[in-house]
């Protein structure tokens, strides 16, 4: 699949069929994330792969509850990736302080997207999650309390594979040349 087709194919999957995803496929996704560029090569992330069905259910249950029910679809995910923020290098931290920009978040976002693009190429669906009960996930996965969870990725095979229309701004609305 060429890159243009890949970016048109990758979409957030919210209906999984529950079929397991092989460790080989998950490892390929991790490798894609590992190769992501980062500020000063700081690689400020750690991907915790959760593929034990019992743990997947426990982590999934931490992505919804009470008033927040929009992530309940994670119950059917085959695996979850919990992306933990790790300290950057001295140089990346200095650059962040100087520019008032936390590059670690950008770096993590790129690594997560590399992961998801690799999954899409391999026929596996993903959904990036920004909301979860981090303290509970830390307990379930033995993540040190001082660590920060950045994002989660629900992973699995799509229950009813169908490419949806992408509703996006036009290129003229979201870009310009040489001036704002």
C-alpha cells in the first residue's frame, strides 16, 4: 500500500470484533513507533502493550465510567497500548524551556501515529484515546505514580470494516503559502 492510500485508510475504529491480534503484529507496530523522530532524539515515551485479555478488560474499564461512556467500545479491543511519558534529554528539555514548547507531547503524538499507521497497513484497527482514569491504570499496570500517561491506543480488528468519508477542512482552509 502506498503512503497516500495508507493515510486515507487509517481511521479511528470504535467497533472491534474481539479477535486477538498477534504479538508479531504488535511488535511491528512498536518498531514503527521506535523509529519515530523526536526532538534531540529524546524518545520520551514507553509503550506498555497490554494483550492479556483480563488486563485488557481492566484497562478498558478505566477509559469510561459514570458520566463518560463514549469509550465503552474499548471493552471489545484485543489489546491496548498505554503510552507513558518519559523524561527527555537535557538538550530537548533546554529547548523546550527556551521556546516554551513541550516537545515531548509532539514527539509522543508522532510515535503514536507511526504505531497506528503501521497497524492500518497490517489490517488492524486502532483508536487513540485521550481520556482515561490514569491513577487506576497505573495501579493495574504497576506504573510508578510519578509517571504521566500520555495517550492510550485501543487495538483490534474492525467488526464491520468500512472506510468512512473523512470530513476535513479543505487544504485552502488549513494551509497557506508564504504568509498567514
